[in-house]
């Protein structure tokens, strides 16, 4: 009787299955790898922060983020610049507290980090959507 899968392929599949079982606690690694593989360029961390770097000045990204939040129906409750020179946007949606940090890396490059909290729980889906909608506004020009 012959196996439909060659032994070398079976070994690779077994190694992948084992690595997935061993890395179940490494959600940050899996999420980052998954989003990069999908081509979005969005990075996720275990602390619930979602980030992406844009090739655009901070003022352009700040406008795009404000427009994205408005389009999503998210209410901005505060804007300030922290001691590190980052723009901090605080917002609310239903029972979620949202924080967006805009960090100027260079005159033409800005890193955006978003975090949405529902009580003590992280809402990575909402944080990801904020980044994606900011990207959408930037793409429109």
C-alpha cells in the first residue's frame, strides 16, 4: 500500500503541525506573520496595539486619521502632543476607549499606532480597521 503523500512532504506537514502546537502562546508572532503575509503591512502586538508606518508627513496622516474616524462614526474626545512629539488622539465608540498615536519618524514618514479597549479587553479588530481606514483616506489623496 502506498501513501498519497510522499514521506518528505509528510515530514514537512508534521513539522508545521508541531510548530503550530508549540507556538499557540505566540499570538503576536502569528498575527504579525499573518498580516504581513496578507500584504497589509499592519503589525499587531500582544498588548493589543496595531501599527503601520506610512510614507507621508504627520499632518497628512493626522488629517487622514481624523477623516477615517469621522467616516467610522467614532467620536474624537481629545488631541494633544505628548513629550515625545507624538500626536495623541483619544476617541470613543460605544463602550470602547480608543487611542491613536501618530509618531513622526522623518519629515515624510509617520508611524501610526492604534489601540481600542472594551473595558479590560483589547479590541484588535477595531484598532485594525482604524489603521485600514486611515490608509484608505491616504490612498484617495
